[in-house]
C-alpha cells in the first residue's frame, strides 16, 4: 500500500518538529545542518537540486570522484546580539553541511554542470552512452598469426612441429614394416 503524505497534515508537522529536535540534539552545538535535496532523472540526464538559502556560490564545493558526488559548504551565522536586544527564538540553521550521493553507472562525471539561482543549487549530470558489445571476428587459415596458448609460439611454428611429428611417425611405421618383413 502506498501512503501519501501532505505537508498540511498534523502528523507531518509533528514529524518535522521531532526531526528538528533530533537534529539539534545530535549535531555538534548546532554547527551542522542538512539541506533538502530533490533528485530527478530523465532519459538523458540526472538533475540534483539543493535548497541553500542565504548561501553564496563561493561557499559551496562540489566534487565528483570514483562515482561519488559530494556537495559541501558552510552557512555562517549573521546574528549579532547587542546590549539593547536579544534573540528569543532562533530557528534558522547555520554551520557546515555535506551531502554525498552514489552516482549510477553510465554517468559522465566530466560533464557535470552546476547553476545557482535564488537559493537553489541545480546540478545537471548527463548520462554517457554505455559501451555496446562488439562482435569479434575469428580468422582462420595459415595466413593468421595466432599464438598457441601457453607456448609463446606462432601457428606456423606449431604447423612445422606437427609436420615433423607426422614425418617421424611415418618413418617409424615404415621401419616397423621393413623389420616385420625380415
């Protein structure tokens, strides 16, 4: 059964608050956060979109290495408390973040492109053409110079060795026949 989740549901709000509680409790002094991500696939590419409100593109680093896409950055706090004012509630998150995604096979890591617009970082990851199986033709005849496995010799060397063995066995057979006639 497929469950649908709406953002207006009271359960969703409770879950969001519980998630926030756990994030606050298990991060190092509120110095880490996780941006929301959407990943979409089309026939030709993958698209990864991250919500990075208040971040400048120069504060984000994107790397693709060995099939892993890593996005990391830092959102610095802009709060300044003065003697005349103090914060009663702070819900905006600050600190460093890192998201890592395993890229599927058939991705061209060299062609990944990134754009940043209105707090949304969009990565376009084109799919590479997967290598197609290639049919290998087998050559036959004495013109082909194919080696014998484990011998390190060519087929011509093998043929001459076989011809010598055949000639030796014919000679032995004729010697036996001559000896039998005595």
